[in-house]
């Protein structure tokens, strides 16, 4: 199965700090993306974490992971 990619912005819906993953509601795609802490772009000493309500820009792959239609593979915090 081939993967499709797209970029967009969205809002963090949920974040599980203990497990290091969460979900992002994508603005234009009308879907939710699964995101792992390793996909967050951060400085060398910056903690890779997100918070519900936070705005992000991300590159996503379809199909997603763990039942989600998309998987964020590069996430940049906007707020």
C-alpha cells in the first residue's frame, strides 16, 4: 500500500505525557492525526511534548496508525 502525504495545521486534541503520544485535529483535512513525541521538531535541549489546545503545523502520512486516518511525521509548535 502506498502512502500519501500532505501538510496542514491543526489543534492538539489530546496528549498522553506518560506514553508520549496524542492526536491532532487537522483544520483543512477534516480528520484526526496520531502523533508520537519523536515527530515533534524541537531544539536539542527542548522537551518534546504537546498540550491540548496547542496550535501546530504538521506533515502527515495517510494511511495513519492505530486506527487513525493520518499519522503526523513532522510537527512544529505554533503556540
